[in-house]
C-alpha cells in the first residue's frame, strides 16, 4: 500500500498548481519508507517548502498536552514554525496568501476529541478565505472500522469537539475532512491511500502520533481512557504508560483489579499497580489503581469498558468526582468560550464525549444499554451522511 504522502510525491502537479507550499505535520509524519515528510518535500522536484505549521505538541511532539506552543524557527532548516496550538488556532491570511498550497500530513487516531483534525479544519476554514488549496495526505485510521459513542451536541462544540461526527467516527482523516469542512470549502484536495483496506494500520513501524500515545496499546485504549481527563482520576499521564492506567491516591489497587476482572469486560485484563505520576491530576502523589492490558483487540470496546469501570468506581469510592472545565487554566484565556477554543464551563467529560450520556450512565441516571442504543442510531445516521466520501473498501460500521 501507499500512504497519501507517497501518492502526492509521485505526482505533485496532480494536487499542487505551483511551487510554494507550507506543511502542517509533526515528528510522526513519514513516507512509507520511513523518510520524514519534511525531508521528502524539501527534496521534491518542482516544489519549494517555505513554512511549517505545527499542531498541539509542536513540531517535535515533545510539548505537553493542553500547553500553548509558540512560533519559532526550525533550527535545522531555518524554516518558520507557525504554531496552530496557542493564542492563534487559525493561520493568518498573510501566512496563506502567497502559498500555492498547504500540505497536511498528520496521523489522526479516529476520536473526535483528539485535536489534530480540528486543527486541520480550522486551517481549511482560513485557507478558504484566501483561496489557498489544502492537500490532505490520507493516513489509516488505527481504530477503524468501528463507529462508537455519542454524536456531538451543538452546545458542546469546542476545540475538543469541533467536527459534527460521532465520538469514534471510523473515517480516515481525509474522509473526515472531506465529509465535514470539505463540503463547504472548495479548497480541500485529498491524496488518498492506495491498496488500503479499513482496519490495516499501514506500512512501517508504529510511530507515536503524540506523547500521550507511545504504543499501539495506548491508541487502542484511548477512546475509553481519555474519559479520565474529565475526572479526578489519573490516566497515567506523567508516567511511561499514559492511557493505560487508572489510579488515584484513594483507590485500592488489588481490590479494584479483582472487582474489575469480575466484570468480564471483553478484550481487557486488569492488574494492580502503584505509581507516582509527574503530571496531572495527582502530580507527585503516590497513586494506586490498575493497568489495563489488551488481551483481545478484536473484542475490545474501550468506550463501553471505560464507562462500566467508571460507574463501578463512582459507586465504590465516594472520593470520585467530575472535573469542571471552569477550573482549568485554559478558561482564563482571552478567547475562552469561542467554538474554536477549549470549553470553559460544565463537566469536561461532556465536552470530550460530545454530550452528557457518558456522565449520565456513570451517575446512574440512565443505563448503558439505553446509551449504546442511542449511540448506534447516531452511528447509522453518520454513516448514511458520509456515504459519498467513503474512499476505501470495508466501510465503517456501527458498534
């Protein structure tokens, strides 16, 4: 198979009607043979790379989550690094007007609250005002083909939920952007994958798309354990196992592991752990809890598993609490409250998932089976609406 960036490099004139280009990418942007996309474009005949745009975590992927990244200059190439994760989320018109195209090559993971697709959407909206083409180099969705979770409620729209698709949408980044902003802005061009079937993770070794997802197992668990960011539980950030842990100073790991294994959740096994995270929400404190081990990826349903685990913790431990977005540092930003910024009030878990259904199940206000039925209906509607942009065999499926 060939990645979208390989297809673009094989025939740049098919997608780019000129020479001057910018690149939105990061450290995980590689061609199929492992060449950094930056280097491949710099050496491509007929193209002149003049600027770099960077998403959350910066060009190197070393910046912490939810931490503003400033503009700087790439020390090796001398190219300007223009951050799209800081005070500015859309590039200025002046940065786009003299370009013949912006090339996008980012590894998305197929979950709405993962911020890269929102960054590209905002870039496309800005590019539409200057008529600058945006070429999205497609990459596999590592969580395909499943479509799972709530649709986006309009009142929950934010940078964490910018595109109106289900929580886990089942699309590649190219399909996703063609389905959403691409319909309204004629500047989007997608360099599609070749010889790819949904569910294939693609060529080459695994490269972490961001610092919080260092392994394939963390990616598999992300749709469930990202919910912990909306609670006072540690999900393993600030350890070597982010998105693979669940812990707090007031949990009892051995009891919890035994109780969770008794739930017989498909595809996952729990073991007791104790650790001291270096970052939120219990930085520096000794935490007790469990590590999630994926034992059968095919049967794993991370969102449903996480909801059941949180419901158990909520009932068993009175210390459990939801995080209010108003208490987070970003709520003091001058542009706080704008649809393209992080949420500033209400339960953060609702902003992460797109509506209040996860919280309602955990709090015992509705049943998981009722919520799953609504999620399935949302998935069916989503797949019908996106049918004309599905570019590959084995289309996504509900559940």
